C-alpha cells in the first residue's frame, strides 16, 4: 500500500510539472508581485536595511540602484564601513584596510556583478534581458513546495530561483561562488585556501515578509543569508523607495 501511495504521489508530481513551463511559473511570479506593466516602470530603487551580526553588532546597509546604470551599496558595521559602486561601464570598492580608499574593480568582478544593475530579480522580463530560463522541477524549501527555475544570465552566471507553488513568491535564490545580493545578485565572495584556486561554494539567500509599496509592487522585507560561523543573518528592510531622483555624485567613487 505504501508503495502504491508513493507511486501515486510521484505521478501527481509529474503531472503537475508537465502542466507548467518555466514561462508559466515566471509569469505567475511576475503577476503576483505586481504585474509586468507596473514592474517595467521601476527605474530606480533606494533601500535601507538593518541586521545584527552574531556578536551583536548592528549593521546598516544603504542600497541605490538605477536600472541598467548604477548599483551602489554602503555598509556600516560599526567599527568601519564598506562601499561598492558599479556602473554599466566601471566599478570601484572601498578598502577598509587602506583607510577606506577606493580601488578599481577588476574586470572579472565587474562582469560577475552586472546583474546588480537590475532593480528587480533578473527573472522579470528575463528573455528581453538576454537570460535563459529552465524549469528544473518541484522541491521542498523549508517545508514549502517550490518550483526550481534555473536562470542562466547572459554573462553565464547561473542562479536557481525557488518559487512558492501557492503564492508564487521567490523564497530562495542559490548560486555557486557568490552571494545572493538584494535580488539575486552578487554581494558575496569566494572561499578557498592554501593559495590554490578558490573553491566554489553554494550560497543561499532566503526572501520573506513580502509587502507592497505605494506603487503596488511587492518586495521581500526580510533577506536571510549565511553569516559568520555558519549562522544565518537576516536583514530587515526598514525603508524602500522607488523612482526617486538619484544624485549624480552617487556614480562617483567618493
């Protein structure tokens, strides 16, 4: 009897999979968070977030994005700060070990971080952006049944998006070699040792507590990533504004 039930469940799962395509799932996700017409109106994003490190230190993050043109993130961790600036042409990051002086971002890093110029998840209007999507299957993430969408960005970077099969929100993004960023971008680093080639590690970022902006677009207000010592660390979004003017100086390494 148990084998029969398992077989029936497997048949039902296969049937559900066959009834969906990657475009079906992505389309439902896009509709759930506001619809493509609304999402295409997002030209800039400003976000402030707060998290607490395992040692109790409060960390504040300010993120500015201009669609296709700018990603700027300023992180203040109490005893110091870090800033990353990426434009469609070049990039810089401040080095706390060098008095906070800015250094040019290597070309490889610029290429790997290009998805950060997207104000939304790269899933939105993915084909027009030059990305490719594939439906991998159904998986359970933290007791939630999710569709696993493999998204290959035009720069070759691969992300897996896990979309809740009931409310169609993205609940997790995973990738190898880099973190999940605000909406499926970089923000992490490679880990390795011994002077050899850096080892690729899987980085997972979870998204929850979706809330609508005044424009009627839903964003996750809690973002959880692996922290130091293997402990997860959550960032709570305290402020999020869309389509506000961005000062030209934000594009500069200062």
